[in-house]
C-alpha cells in the first residue's frame, strides 16, 4: 500500500536580496495532517521561507513541490509558470498574513466569500452558506457584516483565517499570525489554530509563540541564518535540544515565553 | 445689454460646459488606462507615456489647441473647431488625471495585493475586485479638483473659433461698442459654473473626511 | 517638416523673443503676486472676523474666475479707469492681480500647517506684530509652501498663453505669427510647446533643488 504523498516538499531552497543571503539551502517535508512550527530569531529567514512556499517571493534556486506538482516553474524546469497557472496552484494554499491584509472595502463575510465566488466560481448560495459556517467556526458569526475597520486585531485575524479556509486548501501557511496583536487578543487566535491542527489540517506556522509550538505542533523546525539548524518533535526540541544554537535560542526566547506563561498561570 | 445678448451668453456658456463635460468624461477613463500601463511598467509604453504626460501637463490650452487645429490638416487629418476643442481639453485633463490615478495606485497597500494573489486572483481580477473600488474612492477629491481646473481653463477654445462664452461676449462687445458689460456678465456666469464644481468638490471632501473618521 | 524646421531656425528670433516675454511676464507676476499674496494672507488670518471673512470671500471668488475672462476685463476696464496701459502691461497687471488670490490661499494653507509651538516660542521671546510675522512665521511658511509655489508658477506660465488673445507678444503669439506668415503650423506650435515644457521642467527642478536644500538644513 502506498503512503499518500507529502503535501509539501521543499529542496535546497535559496534566496538572496542583493548581497544578503536570506535562505541558504532549506529542505523541508510536510506530511498530510502535520502541523509544523518554524521557529528562529529575527532575520533568520523564516518569513521569506514561508513566502516562497506560495511564490509571493521567488526563490533563486531549489524546488517547492505541492502534492507532487512543482510550484512556480513548468514541469520541464526551465520556464516560469504563467500567472494563470500560478494563480490556480495558489488556490490550493491558504495564507494568513501577520498584518491580516483584509480588504477594507468588503465586510467580513464578503472578504471570506469573494475568492470562492470569483476565482473558484462556485455558486453564490453554496459560498454564502460555507462562509457563514466558517465565520461561526472562528467565533465571528455575529460580526459577519462588520467592516475590517470596526474589528479588533484578533477578530481581523480570525476573519483572515476563515478567508484562507474558504478556498478549501490542501495546506495552510501562517506568517507570524499573532505578532501584530495586543497580548490579550493572541489567545483567541491561537484557540482557532489549535482546533484546526487537531482537526487534521496541514499547517506550516512561523511563530514566536513557544506555548503554541509545544502544544499543537507535530514537529518543530529551528531556522537560523537561512539554514535548518535543528528539527524534531516539540518534546525533543524543547526539553532536549541537540545543537548548541538550539540551546542558545531556547535560552534567549523560550525562557521569556515560559516565564510569561508561568506568570499568567499563577496570576 | 438686451435679453438677446443674455441669451447668446447663456448659449455660449452651455457650449463651453458641454465641451468640458465631454473632455472630463473621456479623460477620466483615458487617464486611468495610461496610469495602469505605467503602474504595470510595460516596456516602451511606460516611459513614452511618462514623457507625453509631462509634456501635456506643461501645455497651455491655447497653444495645444492651435497645434491640433492647424497642424493636423497638414498631415492629412482634417478637423473642425469643436472636435479640435474636445481633443485639446481631453488630452490635457487626461494627463492630469493620469498622474492622480497613478498616485493612488502607487500608494495602494501592498499586503492587500499579496492577499489577493495568495487566494489565486489573477491580475485582472485583482484590479477589478480589490484595486479599482478603492482607488475610485481615494482619488475622487483630486479628480473633482481637476474637473474644476478644466472648466476654468476651457475658455481657451475661443481661440479656435468655437462660439463659446468668450466669443459670445466678444461679439456682443463688437456690436455694442461696450465690451465691459458682456465680459463682466460672462465672467460672472462662468464663475458661477466653476463655483458649482467647487461646491461639488467640497461635498466630496467632506464626505470623505466623515468616512475616514467613522 | 525638415524644411519647416529650417525656416523656423532662420526666424528663430521671433520665437526667442516670445519665449523671453513669457519668461519675463511669468517671473515678474510670480514675484509680485507672491509679495502681495503674503499681505493678503495676513488679512486672511486676521483675528478680526470681518476682515478674515471678507478677504476670504474675495479670494474664494477670484479662484472661481477663469483667467482669460479676467484678462479681458482688465484689458477693457483699465482705460475706463483712466489708465492707458500697453497690452503687455495689462497682461502683467491681470496676471498679478489674479495670482495674488492664489498665492494668498496657498500661503494660508502653509501657515495653518505650522506647529503652534513655533509661534508660541516667538511670543515668549517678545516677538509680536510685524516682526513676529517677518522673522518667525514667514520664513518657514514660504519654505513649506515651495512645492505648491512651484505648481502655481507653472500655472502662471500656462496662463500667460491666454494673453495672446489680447495681443501680448508672448510665446504663443510668436508661434502664431510664424505659422501665419510662413505656413508652418506643426514646427511653430511644437517648438512653442517644447519651450513651455522646458520652462515648466525647469521650475520643477528648481523646486526639487530648493526642497533638497531645505531638507539638508533640517
């Protein structure tokens, strides 16, 4: 019996901005239903890596393969994919932005509905029903007709998640989804993300939230200076880091986070 | 000045306003098309449009009108006064509109475009559903301001022989040997027309500010 | 077309004279209207409501007036006031009066944009009245207004072309004469338009230079 193909296969990805090397040969494989958290210090290339996965940034070399189909480049390997073909592949990848990137002239439910309607051309009644269900799932059923200007950061991000889910993607990418939120709003977004992970969604999450990585991730990947430094299960990574750089990272970043979590639990 | 004179002044005003409106109606979408070409950075076309727009924005209405009216026939295109007037006014207002549209496009938030890309919208769909609805709103005050400026500059067409309000006043003055009354009347009538556009502009700006606060 | 250019070059003096007239008219009216506009701006900002409102209404009215019609009024109206101006002087007079209103409005906008603390500091150090305006308020106002001033000067250059209709011998008039005398509509008007373009681009470059200089001094 053949195992299902990995949803995402990344090989030898490199990217430079001018002289600055941001990605220096990244390999990554994500299986169906896996939740992978990408951690790393600022400037390590995490966001650039994520944005290469749906070709918002074009890598200099390497391959990104989505369910055995190569992204961004035609099967021969030499020609850039047409805009239409790239757009088609992108409908299979959901992306949640750090600063939400909602469309301000559309209400919450219109934000969720517009792409299934006009890109996937699904019938309006079906799209509407699903959008309402998705907004209910993220806890915003009563805010469906609100415009982004009237929503809090946490609410906006949850709309962003519903919008990504509306396309029924094979893969969900999260670019530091809670970094732009006030601390008290972070929780409501993490709750939604934990539920998605539990329901078997394939997710790649770039985040600073160590608590979320510990609880919801199947695998943690540490990136520094554009390379994968260490990868493993959350227990292995957080409790027993193998490399020196991982240890340094955990001391600097995870210490603060666990201290904050401890304070929150006590208070 | 008798009632007949007032009538010809009013008719002249109508002519100039009609020409202005025609130029505005064509210039707005034309300016948008030019701005989109520049925004996309189409090779050859973009820098050519940039140069043309720069030229047109420096061109006085009288001079450009004279060029179009007198020079086109020499290359085989015969043109009459009224079409020449419309072409002149349209070219000038399209050039200014192009810069206004372009300003709105350049300022457009990049993350909204990336979000549209990430759900698989192609360029045309992004333009139609995400970009245009918003820049129409943001560019509106500047566009209405440009309409006001066009109406103010439109008496230039008098030099082409179009019987607009300026020519009507000239005729009445020539007949009565008293140029001041008709010109004063023309000035007042036309200033009122401009004032209507200014009021429209203030209304648009007030509604825009109210929307921003809310 | 090339023979046209050759003939044009032969009679370039006409065009150059017209160009210089335009340049001269624009420069003089810009400076004069800026100076007078500064005074009018003070009236616009006056504390006495009657003065502020009356001058405000005047400026608003002027900004609705099309320049060509205004130039005609000045041209036909000055003689009845007993003033016998040449066409050139009438044109200059019209440009100055017309643009004084625009300059005043422009400066008022720049004035309003000044941080209040700057003026309060002036008061605290004993500046008041004319001295306050001259030393504390006007310099930063004019500096902030430079880009808008640039646009206004470009507008003045373009408006000067209207004066051809009252027979002022500026650039468009020169081009028309050449076109009528030597039957060169293309060459004459294209040259004129290019010269206007050079003038306007020159003004834009000047504005950019002044802006960079102001930024450096900050």
